[in-house]
C-alpha cells in the first residue's frame, strides 16, 4: 500500500500567507493612488497616509483631524484639479478586480 503524506495544514498556511501578502501589496498601491487624489491645500493630510498591517490584511488611513472631513465633504471645492472628496474610496473600488485576480493567482500557484 502506498504511503500518503498529508500536507493540508502546510498548504493552508501557505495560501493564507500568500493572500495576506497580496492584501498588503494592494493596500500600498491604494495608498499611493489615494495620496495622488488627496486634496493638496496642505501637505499635512497627504503626508499622513499610512498602511497598517493587520493579522488578516491591511488598512489604509490618513491620520489628520481634517482627513475624514476632506474625504466625506460634499461642499468642498479642491484647489487642484483631480483631487477632492472620496480620495480613498475610488482607488479602493478601482483596485478590487485586480486584487481578486491577484489572490486567485497566488492561490493557484500554491494549490494548483
């Protein structure tokens, strides 16, 4: 009778790590795009963009008192074309499809 070696736990851990790496890489890309769209009235908000690694992914944030207001304001007129409200939301939505493709490719490389 042939000997069968079970590698399920190792494969599951590798798949989880690969998905985590894709999430963190995607968060960095979203951060870069969001900084480009963030209003430039002051560089304080743009300079506060961070990616925080979490146990199951990553989080992109802007850490100034005015960041949430700049993001959510419907009455704000930016001083520079191409910047303005929803500067974090749109890059997130734009990256969703590629993120799913990248996760699928990473899992396929591990699991076959």
